[in-house]
C-alpha cells in the first residue's frame, strides 16, 4: 500500500460499516474456488493490523485442494476416534487456554444460548449426541469452504502477541467481506495441533492459534441464518467525564 495513510479519506463510510456489520461465522459454504489473487489482497490488508513494536507475529498457512482434503481426513478420523473412546482425548492438548477452566455468568449464559440456539435451528435436540458430534465435525471439514487457513505464533512471543493476532484476524475477516467472501474463525482445531502443524510444515517453535474457513457463503443454507446477538453499548461501557 503506497497511499499516504494520514491523509487518506474514507469516501464511503457506510461500506466500511457494512463490511464489519455483515461479518458473521458462516457454517455452510459453496464449493466455488477463491482465486489466489483475491486471497493475496485479503492477506495484504490483514497485515496492516497493528502489533507491539511492529513485531507482526502472524504466520499463515493456506490449504486448498489436496492439502486441505488430507488434513480434513486426518482430523476427522481423530475426532471420530475420540468420540468412540473418550480416553484418547488426552493425546490432544491445546497450546493455550482459549476458554476458562471455570465458567461463570454472564459468559456461561451466552455460551449456552449460542449453543442451543444453533442446535435448535438445526433440529438437534438435547441428548442427541450422534447429531451433535456430526455437527461439531463440520468444523473439521471447514464447513465445506474451499479454503482453510491455519494461523501460528512463535512460542517465544508473549501473550500480547495474541492481542495483535486478534486484530490481524479481524482485519482478514473484514477484508474478506470486501471481496464478497465470508469466514468462520475456528478455535475447534486447536486441540489437533499435533496433526495440523506437521501437515502444514510448521516449525517446532510454532504453536497453533486457530483455524479459519473462508469462501463464498451458501445463502440457501438454514444454518447461515443464525446470527449471534450482541450486548448493547450501555452494557459494557462506562463513560467518565
């Protein structure tokens, strides 16, 4: 980007707002391929995210075609094996705690509302474990998106780099909207890092931050009608004069 940043004017603020406001976690995608030049533009914009002392800690692995299919096969097999024998879950550990060890309100309430609202839309009732397992495994098929992304971080970096990473990921998802694409950020992959990291060729000092599905959302899929609510500004803001 060679435009003078300090003097650049946003000619169409509504489009910026629409790109942010229309971002949601799509869970059904069309098989339509995404041109490499489009992915290149999205990643270039994502890289404009701020990072402490400009460390730019993100590393991105783009999976398409056979590399994507093979990763799907391996992780789905491991996911099925854990479902058949839960003791095998001990072999798969996340590199960092994405969720709290102990859930408290209001976070547990939002989590439950999110889960049961989604399952309700899909017609999955409480206790239907086979259906829940199948739906959860949709994560490991990238919800049929043709592009899978894996994001890693050098283990030497501090926790602040995860803050930087969040801004990078948000940039990527908003930039994708500008290209007519949708995304689904996925922490579900994190437990399968021992499969994923060797598959993508990550080095021994890298840890998995998360995965992401990217592609053209299937507008006819009922699951894509599911949009999570947000708290009003008054609920999380304190104004100080």
